[in-house]
């Protein structure tokens, strides 16, 4: 398999609050960073566009427990917790996709309330390579929407980690994404 024209890389929500020590830490979340850096390097060599989504919440976001939501406050815009992982080597020309930016709507998907689909079509993208955090929430919902929008999806199984609120959530999410039409791939599946 090759990376090339028609492909884009999407890095989902690799932000400090989702890493160990963060407000909503994903176990082993740090492990995706060096792998994603290798995908980024390969994407750049293949002249592919790189997109990075981020949770970018107002301080009183509806998904936060003080407002009756399921999560502790996390990824409040313009705070350290919302920053991308310090070691994530996003290229200077990566397109940042901010989501769930309004108080009263949440968005697990990078397509939710954003212009991502339009941007991808505008650049002739046919296939999206997707990795990041977390497998069972934002990656799952992003992949669902990408497929619904008519993009092919390659799920980067070596560059995702799950929250696993219930044990097995991550594995179930991966199965659902495959059944919906995503291809499960890892770095070694791509020709150098
Ligand atoms: Zn959030």
C-alpha cells in the first residue's frame, strides 16, 4: 500500500488533557505520539495534506460535569490542557480543525460542526488516514462521519488508544469501524 495523491492524514485530538497527567487522560495515550510523528513524516514525503483536530471548549462547556455532562472539564480553549502534545511534530502547514467550540453542543467527530469535509473535497482528498485519541470516542465518531461523507478511511491501528470506560470499548469501536468500511492498517503496511 502506498501513500500519495488523494490521501490526507488526520490526527485526532492529541492534546495534553488526553495524555497521562491530563484532565481526561487516556491510558498509554502518549504512545501514539512517536507513531503519529512517523506517519506525519511519511505524509510530508508523499506531499499529503495534514489535518489535526482538537477539542476547543469554552470554560462552561455542556460536556463538563459542573453542567451535567459526562466528563471532567478538559481542553478549555487557550489553556495548556488544550495544547497539542508537546512532542507531536505537526508540520507548520497542518490545518487545525477546532471542534465543540460552543457552550451548548459537543462534537466527538472532527466533522461535527466544522468545515473539514469541504476542505478535504476542495483538496481532492479521497482517502483519510486517521489516528489519535480516543479510539472509542473521537476517533470512532470521526471515522463514522468520514465514511458517511464518502471518504475511504484507513484506520491507523498502531496510532490510536481507547478510554475503555467499559472494558472492551476500544476493541468494540475498532470492530464497528471495520464493519462500517474502514481498513485497519499499520505503518508497516505502507511501502517505504
Ligand atoms: Zn471534549
